[in-house]
C-alpha cells in the first residue's frame, strides 16, 4: 500500500502526518488560510481512493480576564501568608484558560500590585 498527502504533501508548519497511524498531529506555528488537501491510498493492484479535506489554522481567541476587587488593609509589619480569601481570585471568559498571578510569599510594607494573566 502507498499513501500520499497532496496536492504537494505540505501541511501547515508544525503539523505532520504519521503514515503508520494515518494521523495528522502537532502544534501549528502560524495561522494559515483554508487549503484543500487530499489523502490518497493505492494498493498493489493499482486500485486507489482519495479523501479530500480542508485544513485551516486559526488564531486562538483571546480570553477576557476579570481581576478581583481591590483589596486594602493596614499593616504595621510584613504580612504572611495571605490567602485568596484576602486578595480574591480572577475569572476568565475562557473556561479552559489557566489563570496565574504573581502574588508574593510575603507582602512587604507599602503597596503590592498583583498581576493576573490568562
């Protein structure tokens, strides 16, 4: 059996075809417009069949992030540890987003700004 990816055998950069499993996988490295591809199999007797499909790489949507309300407290010494009950948690419109922050292990005297990213 022979397998060919067409029309020119090129997939978007970062994707590859595993001919053993007939699977396209990988992580695309750039946005690409929709292009028609073909996948052809030919047996030893010359019989063949072709599957046509479209492939397009789109940019991921940006998620909106909502930071918690401002939190203020008077401290006469460094405060440690604080918990999310004290400074809150951020939320995102993308339920699969991983939200992180730069909360320090200890809050020194003065103002501390927490940055949230998703």
